[in-house]
């Protein structure tokens, strides 16, 4: 796994690097001191794994993740932060407390390795999100890394979007269009101006006034497909 | 007739002194409760865990890179821990002793924050021996780091100054940053501090926090002589 270390403290970064150098299967490909450096390096180097300090000045680790289209594996680090620790536990996130124990680091890395989506050929610019790739979403203390294929519905909410999955409906600071641009059209379909649905989660379609459809999705969600989109849907279904 | 007045006066003053004694005992008890609570919250709550674990992590990082610096840091850390443990048992210390610990603390934070923390002390000679409540200035400086410096990506500076002014000791802690309204332990720390000041000095001590442009200023003032009638 190719790892990026993100921490504002030089000694904290060197400590993680030192431990990782003794960990097989992990290669440190870079270090970032703040959110801006991290975003630039994530974009350029495409790491599989982030070691992310949640307490950097100006930007906590969660905010950074919300700005990523897709989250690689993440192992959070913290010295002691009661809010973060609660969020980690409530959301079952992987985290390490500093000073980091080598044994716990090894276990966290093994878990991340097992969970990583299969590597593919070198990617073109901004390819659509593949199955297994995850998006980071936060709702108060609850955080999730949602696999893209588990999202049932995406709904625009002002400049943001609401994601529906597994009974949760958190809002994410990304626009519907920004998300839509990254989605695989084989998996996701725009039902109307405000909503995108996961084709694999359609349970039934019923005719609806104006040549549209009422789409029933997993989890009891209902969405209206506009006439225009319904026509498109038919065309695609025929292919 | 004179006897009546006399007896009345005696009774009046007896009651009055009894009330004052009772209040003094109550205050002593309250002070003890506060100290006990601080102890209950963990001795380490006086040295906040965030600082402690970050410090240990930095020191561990130094062991290979700069062993001498690591050794010095461990010595400093143990001095700080010892001082903070004693704080719950000793009500006041000379300002000088407290400032020594503040400098030790700042040197440790400088290890981990590097060029992101600069500090200076400007202490009037005649203010050095004045007794002050233990760990009070330390609390202000810790807050300055935790809520000021640590939130600034480019870091900032802390300045501690003290002076005497007609029998009143003034201690000022200034740091780059803003007042961050946070619930929890920090507010509790300040509430606790003000309560200690009230119990030791009544209305003659004060602790004020304000913003001044891009800095935060904490102003502590208290009587330079031990408060009359307070518990020793």
C-alpha cells in the first residue's frame, strides 16, 4: 500500500515514518503538513492509505476528507481529543493514539490492506468511481466511509447533497453535480433534476402522471422519474 | 443601664465574630473541595492529556534524532509533572517558582511546535517573590497554546509579563489568536481559577479575558500581600 502521512508536527510525522519503515507491505510516498499540501499530494500521488492527524490547525481531518471525491483507506491519529475519540468509536473508524504502538499500527495496516479495492491499471484523469471505492461523509459525531455502490439515492440540498444509504441520510458538502460527474453511468441514473438513483437498488417502477415513473428504491425510498428521464431510461434499458 | 448596653455590645460582637469564623471555615472547606475535585478529575487534568501525549510522542521521536535533547525533554517533563502534582497540596507559590515551570512547559511545547511557537517573559524584579495560587499562570499559558497558537497554521507568540502596582500584582498573558468559545474543561478551568481567587482574596482579585486585535489577553490581578483573614 502506498501511504501518505498527514500531520502538522514534524516529529509526529517522523515517528510514523519510522514505524512504517519497519512495516511490510506499506511504502511511504509522501508527507503533508496541512490540508492544502495534503489535497495537492493526494491528487498528484493517489495514495491508497492516509495517516491523518485529526487536530491540525485550521482544518480538522474530517473536513479534509469531505473535500475528497473518493477516500482512500484512512487511519486517523490523535494524541488525545475527546470529540474525535467519540466520533471514532461511534463510527467504528480505525484510529491510533500517539505515541503509536507498533503492534496496533500493524493491525490497523492489515485491516486497511484487507479492505482496499483491487488495484487497477494506471488511471486516466478523473475516472468514474469504481465499486469498492468509498466516499467520506460526516453527520455530527457519526462518520462513514460509504462504498459507492451502497448509496441508494443522492439528492441535492441547496449547494450540498444528501446521501441515502443503510438507513442513514447525512448531508455532504459537495454539490449534486460534482458527485454526479464522478459516478459510473452504468450504476447511477439521474431520475430528475434533484435526484440521482442507484439502478441496482430499484425495487419497482410504477407509471406516474405526465409519462413519468414512481420509482421505489431499497429502504422504502420513493423518487419521481421525470418524463424526459423516463424516456432516457427506456432507451438505456433497451441497450 | 450601662450594663445593658455593655452586654448588648458583647453579644453583638460575639455573634459577629462567630459569623466571620464560620464563613472562614466554610471558605476553607470550599477550597479543600475544589482541590479535591481537581484531584478527582485526575492529577493529569492539571497537565492536560493532549499536551502530555503529544509531548511523549515528540520525545520518542527525538530519541534517535537528538538523544541529548530527548533526555533534556524528559527531565523537563518530569519536573513539570512533579510540580503539578504538588499544586493540589500547596495553595500559593512565589511567582518566580511558577514562572520557572511556565518556561519549562513552553520549552517542551517548542519541541513539538518548533518554529510555530515563540515566547518571551517580561518580569519586574519586585514581582518575583510575590505569592500566587499554584498552576494559575500555567493554566493561562496552557490555554494560550491550546486555543491560540495551536489553531494558527503559521503559529504565533506568547508573552508573559508581570508588574507590581501599589500593592497589587499584575500578571498578563498575551497570545496570538482569538478567544475560542469552547465548553468543557477549559471553561471549567477558568471557573475553578476564579473561584480559587475569590476564596483566597475575596473581591480583591480578578481574572479577565479579552481580545485585542489579533491577540488574546488574560489579565490576572491580586493583592501582593497575603490576604488578611484568609487561611494560611
